[in-house]
C-alpha cells in the first residue's frame, strides 16, 4: 500500500467518525 492511498483511507475513516458523531448530536437535540 502506498502512502497516498493509506492517507486517503485514514481520511475516510476520520470523516466517518466525524459524521456519525454529528448525527448522534443532532439526534440527541431532536429527542431532547
């Protein structure tokens, strides 16, 4: 695996976590 694809994988992984955390925040606001 070269460095560029590795960096892309890490970036995608971080974005997935960020998006899921934001979804949890908005769901919490809606339920409360």
